[in-house]
């Protein structure tokens, strides 16, 4: 399946969202499905291999309303906080079809009478609306990302899904900026027989007619795409979450960070990014997926493991706490993060550790172009999401970032 099926402008909202794709109108059935979606969303959000921080979003369609995760909220809190926003599907799809700029934020289509939430709908609300199935799960799964950032990613993904009997319901969408550009590309391939969509340099979308169906399909796809994490040289074998057994010399890293804008990361498994040459190559290749850019910036620093090298690097970065890259690899020793790195940034450091541990040293990579980076960093919707981010995790390398590996 390619992204050229039906001209998007010719597709009518009624054709894309027939009554047969909607959940039952029974209120109790809808309430049960929404509760199930919240439970599934929380489980996905708590598993760093599935999604990280405010990344990923889920939704449920019912009687012309799309209940979608709010922008900047964490899936892990879906059962504890009111993070779903009701959006009217028909006017949103009409706006998307006609090029109405209101489709970008989707705030004008919120069904305010159904919720008093002050939050915006997800920046990818139109992505969910463009898919006809009742339940849509979009996650930043490290198993998917590790393949989707490769230049040969589509072929390798298709091969694995074919072996699992899932290829006939699969579509691949080339990278484009999240939001409306991505929604328009997804709308070209979406349909009742397409339940699995891999987004190049981005993540995974799985759909179903019920929460249970979508959840089962998601697990089947993730299992088909799974790659065991590579062991870091000198460490004990990595566990199922991607963590390594032996810890680096944290005292030496702390000493190198003293008096600089840097500190230890909250998650000790992040250090393998600098200790494993193959992982280091991935980290230094350039940004490979959107949330890394949003929460960790466009550049990763790299220095030798010496106090002089760290001091020289900080001085070369302008000695300013704003200009130093959020993530610094200390060659062969471990990583440091800028003191201002937020909880989301910490989670994305863990994501980079997990993704890079699953990419072979000779895999061809597809980092973002300058134009793609500009589109992400000059997008108001992402600026809004950043404004909702949590404060710096603080400390000097605690052990418990949300969703971190044991």
C-alpha cells in the first residue's frame, strides 16, 4: 500500500466516517469503551518502550465526536486526570479537506458542551479524525522507531509484518511534519482495511473497532517489529526494558560536570549511549524523530572523557546555560544533561538509549533535513506543547524518571 490511493480533496467526510465505523450509540457501551481506552492509554504511557512523556495520543469516536488526548498531557496519567477532549469530526474533516487553517489546532471544533477542559486537543487530532476506525492508538514505540529511521525501513518493516501475517493491513507514510501535513498523507491511505500505519521517522498508528481489538493488534505489531537491545560493551546483558547490568563511573561523571551547566541524567541506563560505539553513532547522526527535536534540541554534544575537554566544550558553546546542547556524550564514559532539561527531556534521553540499542552499527540512517527541522521548531502547536512541559527533574542522577527501566 502506498500513500497515493485516493485524492484527498475529493474525499467527503461522510464517506470517510460512515455510521458503521462509529461505536454503539448506547451510553453505557461508550462509557465502558472510554474507560477501557483510559486504562490502555495509562498502560502504554507507563511503558517507556511504547511511548515517552507527552508523546503519543489515543482516541475514541462516538456519535460524531472524537475523544482525543489533549496536547501536552501524558498518557500515563489517563486514569488520574481528565486528559481527553471532545472534538466534532465532520467540521474538522471539512476544514482538513478544504485547507481551512483551523484544522491545525482543532480548537474551533471542540464540543464545549461535553467538557469544560481548558486544554487543547492533541496536535495530531486531525490524524485521528482521518482514520475511520473507532479506536486509534498512536505511540512512539522504540521498536518501530528503530526501523522507521532507517533508509531501508519500509522494506524491513514490511518484511517483518509479512512474516506475522499483518502486511495486507499495513501502510507506510513517508515523513512529513505532524499535524495537518501528516493528516493529509494519512487520509490518502486510511480505510476500513488499513489498521496498521507506520510513520517514517516518527512512530506507529494502530486502529480497531474496539479498544480490545486495537490493543491486541498493537501488541501483535510491536512483537513483529521487536529487536532485542544490544548489550553495551563491558556491561552485563541488557534486560527486557533495554537497561544494562553494570553502571558507569557516576562519581567521575559528576566530577566532570561540576561547575558546568550539566548534571547526571535521572536514568542510569542512558549512559550506554556514550559507552556503545554503535549507539553513539546513532545519537550523533542528527535528530531522527520529532519529540527528540522538541525536548532535546537539534544537536547532541560529544567530548572526550576529561575535565579539560568538558570545560573547553562548554566554553565553545558560549559558556551560556541556554546555548549548551541539552545532551552531552562523554566518550566511553556516559552522558550528561543540561541542568534545565525537563522531565520530558529526561524521558527522551531514555528513548534515545532504547532506540540506539536496537539499531545495528551498519544500518543506514535517515536524519532530518534542515527544512524538516525548521518546520518542527517553528510550529506554534509544538511551542504550546513545550509550554506545558514539566520543570527540570533536578538532582544529580536519581534513579526514578517516569517510566524508566528498573
